[in-house]
C-alpha cells in the first residue's frame, strides 16, 4: 500500500507539471505600480476568455493557473503600494517636524515682538515729541514704529500660514496611515485568496487523479446535483409526510460514501423562509468547527442547534464561495444555496419543532432528502443526501 501511495503522489506531481508545461501561464513579475496595473489588466482580459472555455480538465487547470497568476500580480501591486505609502508617511513625518519647528520659532518671535510693541506703547507720544531734538528724529522714530508694525503683521501672517500648513500635513499623514491600514487588510485578503486558489487546484488534481475521464465524471455529477437541488427547492421532489418532530430529534442519517450526484459523504443543509433560500448562518449558533473550504467565512449568528453533532466539518459555505470564486464550481453554479457539512456522526437532527417529510428527486438517479416544515413560522429546512428515519 505504501508503494502504491508513493507511486500515486509521483504521478500526481508529474501530471501537475505536465499541465503547467502544456498550458504555461505567464510568470512575469512587475517592478512598479504602473507595470503591475498593466499586467493585471492584460491578465483579467485573458481570464475572461479562458472562463468560457472550461470544458476539460486541462482548460480548468489553465483557468486556475491564470487566477493564481492574477492574484500574485495583485499582491505584488499591493506590496508596492504599501512600500510607497510607508515612504510617504515617513516623508510627511519629517515635514511635520520641520513645520512644527518653524511654528515654535515664529510663535516665540511674535511673542517677543508683541512685548516690544507694548514697551513702545508705554512711552507717550507727547514725551517723544518733547525729547526729540528736531523734527528729523521724530520722523525716524515714527518710521521705525511703522516698520516694526509691518514686520509684526508679516510674522503673524507667517505664523498663521505655518499653523495651516501644520494642520494640512497632519491631516494628509493621517489619511495616509488609514490608507496603509486598508492596504495591509487587502494584502491579507489577497494572500488568503491565493492560498485558497492553490488549494482548489490541488484538490481538483487529487479528486480527478489528473485524469480527464474522472474530471468529466465529477463535472457531470455536480451538474446533476445542482439541477436536483434546484428541483427540490422548487418543490418538484416526491415527498411523504411522516410525523411531528421536536428540536433535537434524530430525523435522518447522512449517506456514506458516493451516492446519487454526490462524490462523498456530506449534508447539504438549506433554509427556506417564505419560499426564499436564506443563509443558514443567520439561524445557526456558533460551535466548534474545522474549516475545509479553503477560505469561506464562518459566521453563525443565530440560536439554532446544528443539524449534525459538533465538531462540524465545514466543506462549503453559502453564497459566492471560495469554490465559486477560485475553483471548478464556477463551471456549474455561481451561487451556493446552502451549507455542505458533516458532524461527529452521520446522525441528522431537527433544528426546530415541525413536521417531517421523506423526499426524493429523480434525475438520472434518485437523490434522497429529508424536509421539516417548522411550526409557528414560514420556515422550511432541507437535509439533502440523507436517508429519512
């Protein structure tokens, strides 16, 4: 077994390299913001073309490689912006210190001039007239007083300008600090996206064993599952009413292994309210979990107990998931309408009081599910890939 396992790993690496060689993605790096933005724009255009051609495993890998390269470029661009912003903040810090020094100097200068002005005001004009030897001396003293007043006004104006400049530089630096914080947050998100994209690619290669036939089989299963889910949500399944159930009652068990339109054991949990599909996280309470999604957010904010026993295995979230954004799921759907989960056992429990139904949907094969319509509300919960008990 160990020899076979090692052989499989070697073959997996070989086929991965083969795809990269056959569908080589430009690995050029950018050295400036302008160069990064140009490469990002060119890669986005290429990606939009490749997106519509994902009809084979090689095309899917090419698409994933293009996504990985695009995210790498965005990371480089953000890193360059962070460096530039840090330099701007440092420069502004020096300017602020210089303006602050000028402000101190002008404040002291103006204070001293005001003191001198008051001293001059203490000598009455009549005394100046009597002490003057002649009209020329009086004229010179008056002229000096006028010049001193003009200098005072000039210093006061410079002080006002220095104050305004100081405030402007402080405001600009504060905006740059906030911009730097946002860039660092963006960089964290981009690095997380890159990790998710690489993980999605590795998972696809592992699941398909780098084989086109396996890829097409997986793709057809997922498309059939999506069509079945849409049919069940629309009420097209065959359902039989069984009994009333209480919150926490065991109502079903998750089908083990591969089954109709499912490549592995999991519960696809859906919440409908008033006929509309809602995010199950809005109803479920927070519990221990392990995130296998590659990047989907875990955000329970409700009060319901979970339909499976914690610790929860979290395989795909609700909405535009990581698999939709960076994986092969985008070949099938653009929005995931439930949660893919597993628990400490295969048991499935009712999240609230209601009436239990056994359901099935046929579309090439029969997909079994359980349904509970909840009392005193217009909420229905669906438990797909389960045998109703």
